[in-house]
């Protein structure tokens, strides 16, 4: 397998899917549609929809058409969270993925509205997809998968983690609080990708739980690597400002535990996630994707 070529093809497929699903830039709401589409089309790894699809394949899923609304919805939710993270009231960043952040391009007001639009549009995509399902078993699975995504994106998932992260800016943070933030802020949506992929493939509850754990480990390791890169990388490589956490007086995994432990834990968590995945099935691309996340530079 040529991983880089396979990865490129998957990203192109997801980009084509998003282009087909995103709102038309027309009518009285044209400006907000432009801001939404700019945010999604600014690039990115497309990691969450990719993980969703690969877990579905890992567990024997065959009707990949049914996956498309879930893949697009996850990317819209992820992108909205970045748009709002970049706002002046949050991290106040000017660049994302090497391009102007949405609020710098369209204004702070449309930064807020673009994020709101993307979150709501994600649920439109999910419900539109569910409404087209005709087989009773598939319908049940789709509803369960959508429920997981909504839960993991909300106050008991990503938003809950973000809220504590914001609340503790400029305040001391202990290990339990940092763990809570990592588990929810980054881990929750990756857990959602793993769980929804498993549910849609028809996996049993035990397997879904195993995939949730694998997603959690990958999500936390991904966030730790983010903290490492914020210290060690450059804006040119990373595509966004470095030392952002220091600028915003945020406690990170690196500041709390040190660089050596941070690097060690990324490897250990990723290896444990791989063990859980390999116990469940065989997907060479998914295995290599997780490994590459350990050593990513951006």
C-alpha cells in the first residue's frame, strides 16, 4: 500500500463530498454561506470523516453511500468549533491552516454566524440523510449514530471541554481538569467518529465501547501532540500561530508534565489505540493513519 497516495485520494474524495453537500452561495443569506464554505474549504486533514469511514470498513460495512451525510456533518461540526475557537473572545487567532481565519476574512459578526450556520447545517445533513433511509435496521443504526454525534458535540462532549478550557484561562489548572478538557474538547468528536462508524456497520455494544476507547486515546494523543507542536513548530509549518497557548496563558500537557512525558504518552496512547483496533479487525490504512498522527508535524 502506498499510504501517501491512499491518503491523498481519501482527502480528495472527502473534499468532493463536502463540495456537493455545502450550501449554495446565493440568495439573501449568500454572505453567511460564503463564510461557512470558506471555513470548510480552507483545508484540513479531514481526519474525523476519514476515521468514520475507515472504522465502518474495518467492521465490515458495505453501503458507503449511507455514510456520506455523517461524514459531511462531522466535518461541519469540527470546522464550526475551529471558527469559534479563533474568535477574539476565545483564542484570537488570525491564521488557520495558513489562511486568514474566518473572522479576519469576513468580520467577527460573520465568524460567529458562520460557526452557528455550520453547526446547524450539520444536523440538517444528518436528518436529510436519515430521511432517505428505507430499511428498518439501517434507520435504527442511523438514528443511534446521529444521537452519538449530537451528544459528543454538546455540553457532555466537545462544548463541555471547551467551556472548562475557557473558564480556566489565566487560572491554575490541575491534572483532573486538564484530563477532562482533553477527553472532551478533542477526544469527543474523534470518539464520535469511531462510535458512529461502528454503529453504522452494525457492530455490537461491546465493539462500539472498544471503538469509543480507541477514539478517546487517539483524540487525547492528538491534543498532546498539538501542545507539543505549539512549542516546537513554526507558523510556516503548522499553518497557524505557534506559542498560542503561552500567549493565552493556558496550561497545557507540556507545561503540566514536561516535554519528555508528553512525547512518551503520545506514543503509548497511540499504541494502545492500535491494539484495540487490531483486536477488532484488519484495516491497514487505518493502522498507518493512527501511526502517522504520532509523528505529524502539522
